[in-house]
């Protein structure tokens, strides 16, 4: 009797192990299939509307209304949390490319005419988010999002790297993020740097500022004070453009993001070194 029990126990254990292995294999296959589908959708989006694809909260809200859909309806179709769709609609986050394509498909199926901008980046918005503490990240990101929305209304499309990064633990691999950012920076018509507080850690945004100057792009800096910037940039406005060193450079000292939004509402694209004529030519 003991021998039969032992044999049964071993056989049962072996069956359980085989079952667990099968479950893990199925899970792995599902994971790989999901990953391949996401890559396929991203490539299709790139071929269809170009990259970076820009879907703003205002656009999504307007299109959902036109489709007679609620945020909960969209969340159900995309199999995501309703809170995530809410963040997309309020501009606190942006859907990644795979979700963007699916959203467009859903809306088009309901007869809504949707179109994302295919022109190159007009404004590169640089914000030193990685240099902030986790506590300051969320606060500054919300304020920066207000500036992003104001810029995107004036001169779309705007490229803002933290658009899809809602918290400090979501940063991508540096090499991948850097390559994408530098491509967008090279393509941009102007460069905007937004710093809302003094920094205690280095930031790659200072490298981006240097590259924008080297590319002779119009550079606009919004910061608490000139002293909050790297030493080389202090007083730089006086020497920009001399001997072919850089292009237009402006520094505006601000106390909050609302100051930037106000300046943009008063001066429009001229604040960024762009012209209305230039924008009309690109949208024609």
C-alpha cells in the first residue's frame, strides 16, 4: 500500500509539473503574440500617419463626442482601465502608438473623420523631468502639460518626450529615448526649454539646448531666473547670433507655467521665433 501511494504521488507530481509547464508555455506564447501584434500595429501607424503621431486630449474628446461614445465605451473596446482613457482625454498622458492606431480604427468605424498631423515637428518642448524627485515630478509634469497644450494649439505638432511618461519610474532605456528625441529635435522648427524650479541634479536637457543652438534653431528659455541655468547660458542672449554662433535666443523669467501660457496667449508664435506666414505655408 505505501508503494502504491508513493508511485501515485510521484506520477501526480509529474502530471502537475507538466500542467504547470504547459500553462507557462501558453502564457509565453500569448505574451509573444501580444508583443508581435503591438509591433505590427506600431509599424502600420508609422506607415499610415507618420511619426511621431500626435493625439491630443482635446482631439480625443471631440472625436468621442462625434462618435457618440463615452470614455468608458472606448476603455471597454481597448481593454484598458477607464482611468487611463480619462488621462488621455485630459492630456495628462498620451496613448502609445499601438493604442493610437486602434483608437483611429474605432472612430473611423463609427463614421468619424479623423486625421493626425503628418508634418514634421514644429516645436520641441524640453523639460528636465529626470532631474526631479518623484514628489516634484507629478506636480511639474501637470504644469508642463498646460504649456504643452498651449503650444500645441499655437503651432502643432509639438514633441514633448515626457508626454507618455506619467511617473518617474516609467523612463525608457536611455539609448532608445535619446535617439528618438534627437531625431525630433533635428526635425523641429524651434526649441522651447521649460524649467519650473531650481535643479540639484544634471539634466540631459542642457545637452538638447546646446544642440538646438548649434543647429541655429530659434531657442526660447522659460526658467525661474538666469542664475538657475548653466553658467554658459547666462547672458547668452547678448552673444547669440554673433559670428554664426547660434540663432535667435530668448530667456523669459517665469514663476509658474501659467506665466508661460499667458505670454503665449499674448504674443503667439512670435514668442517662439516663428512667424504666422511660415505656419500657414506648412499647413497649406
